[in-house]
C-alpha cells in the first residue's frame, strides 16, 4: 500500500491480493505447487525471469501476503518468511556468513540464540563474541577485521535492556558489517529498527504478530539487494518455510497488532509500577519505569514499552518457584506475546542451557521471574500477583 497510510491501516490492508472470486478475507492457498501455461512459462518462473508462483517451499500467495504486510509495517523493501523465529536467525547467519567470519552478539538475547551462535555455528568455523547490550564501547572493542554481523534484541529478553540501535548501526557501518535487530518483543507497532540504521530486522511471528499463541512463524526483512537475495536463496534451497496456513493465521493476528500492543503495554506498565512497590520484590525490569537505566533511550526509540517484564524476588529461587506454583490467573507456560498472561522462570525455560557464568553475564538470577502481560483486566492480574506473593 501507499506510504501515506498509518500503521493501523497497514496492519489490516497491506498485502491484500484478491482472486477472481473477490473474497473479503485473504485466501488460504493450501497447495504444494502451481500449474504452468506452457513449458516456456515454467522455465521463466524457475529461473526468475518471469514473476509467478512455482512451489510453496519458496513461493505461495498467502505467504506473499504475509511478507508484504510485514514489510509495509516495518518500512522494509523485502521480506522472507520462515518457519519460526529461530529459523529466521539461522537463515540470516547461513546466508551472510562463512567459515572464518565473526559475529558480535548481545549477551542478553534469547537462550536458543546463544546456543545457535555458540555451539552450532562454531562447528562451522564461525566465532561469536558476546557483549553487553547497552555498552556501545564493548561492541567497538569486540569488532575484528572478520566481523560480518552484529546481532541484538532490544528490548532484551527477559530484562528489557535497551540497545542504542543508531549507535550500533554506526559501529557496524564502520566495520563493514551488517546490523540485525530482533524486533519480536516490540513489533513494528512500537519500534522500527530500520529507521535507526539497522540493516536487517528479525521476527518471531510466533509471538505478538500472531498474538494468540496458535502457530509458529518467522521473518527476515531488509532492503532489496544481495543480503535479502541470499536469505531467499537459502530458504529456497534449505526449506525452513512458513506454511500457508500459519501465514494466514498470522495475517489475521496482524490486523489487531497495534491495538493489542498498546493495550498490553499499558497493562504491563501498571503492573510494573505495582510490583516496584512490593516489599518482596528486589527489582523490576521494565523500560517503561523511570527507574529503569535505559528509560530515556526507550522513550526516544520506541512508541511504547512492550508487554514483557521481569522482576527479581528477594527470596531467590525458592521464592520464585513458590510464586510460580501459586499463580491462578497467570499461566505457567513458555513463550510470550499472546492475549493470555504467562509467567516463567528463565533459568528453567528460555535460558536453561546457559551456564552460570552466561546467566550472570546476562543479569538473570535464580530469583528472576519473567512475565508476559496479556489482555486480562489489570485488577485481576494485580490481585493474582498479590496472592501469589503472599
């Protein structure tokens, strides 16, 4: 759609492609392949000389609608959909890196991302240096001649640390590297990393883009050119593809994305303020709080502060386990981003494969509790927190 439309309109209308039946809702194309009019047309589509759909591993109308809608929301020229958020990160690395290359990565990323870089890519001769998400000087010192990729999440999971995207984009540019930002926790409703100089944006569409906890999905976005062509080439060959059904489900979720993100962010801020005053809570990690060290940067970089927060209990692991066992409205479940509020212990779930040193470096303590705020009434959520904290 034209650029003059606002985010909420793009979330509903961007990427729509109607068939000859003039359906109101986006069509779901459950087909593995597509029929050609002639051998010449088949040859043209396979080689890329003619536009058109070939095979649903890499071209499908429903998936294309998802890609176009997300690209419009992020302000990106190109989008490649993948089967999950982790497959989007893998596709980025495998497309842009080779043996001998070097990555600089925030030490406050999702635990599976740490494992991918530290234990899997390292087998192929790709080395990763992990640094603080907030100290730009650490990124500058970590850069080497072979550095090809800088990778971060902002806000970080689970502590909500905010990285200065513009400053790190400058570091990447000076090093001749690319900056990739995982935007799953904010979505383009709250933050658009490309506007601050990022080269690539990564999404776990499983989270807030779907918003209902129903399906898995991911995406890589950026400018048209060699990098995105390489990501598409990896998808076409290796096949970590987004299914048309999942694309259709996420398209429906994206229609309410902006409404949900602002409503859930408001609830998160209200709960964070309440938790900050509780005597059993040692610290609340939420960038919307004025006490958060990155609050000023978050205000400059984001339209809202997100629906995820974390807090440290004074009683450590025993208190955190007791809290999780006592919640009734909150659900004890992994993932985040849906309309139902969830609670987990990062050291048992998202970060369980990280060593004690890695956990300490990421600021995750045994008493850290991560909360994903949904759309329940804040009064009911606060009442549940109150009784669970005893």
